[in-house]
C-alpha cells in the first residue's frame, strides 16, 4: 500500500512512499515478524471441544513447539557436558592448573 505525498510548494512533484508500521524495518533486521503478524488472532484463536480436549494445533504453533523442544534438548546437552567436566575436574584436580613451563612461556 502506498501513501500519496504532495509537497506544499507550487511544483507538482508526486512522491510515492510505501507505508510501513513503526519499527517494521528494525523488527525485520532482528529476524522478527512484521508488526501485526503475531498473536492469537494471526495464528487462530484457542478453542477446545465441549468435553475439554484441546483443538488441533496450527502450523505455526507446531513449528514453535518443535523449536522450543530443540532448544531444551541443546540446553540439557550443555548441562550434561558441564556436569561431566566438573566430575572429571573433581577426580583429577591437576588437570586445569598451569605448570611452571606454561607460566614461563608467556612471561
């Protein structure tokens, strides 16, 4: 959609300026959706059947859910690797300490 802009001077130059919502370019640069393309009305309203079971998830909801589970799995892997490295350091306290040769090499 374009907005017609006519300057106040006597020259009749017509400029076509594309209309954008405030901050739209910044949102796109950050990898977010355009303004107004998120929220419950965009994805469809939440509803359930009369017996209380939830309705089917939309495509966007399924994508967000799979993305969230992927992030959670990565977080668990990082935590496990930190715990194993902590156990190794507790069993062998000399592993992380620098030797005299390491210190004299840099000073």
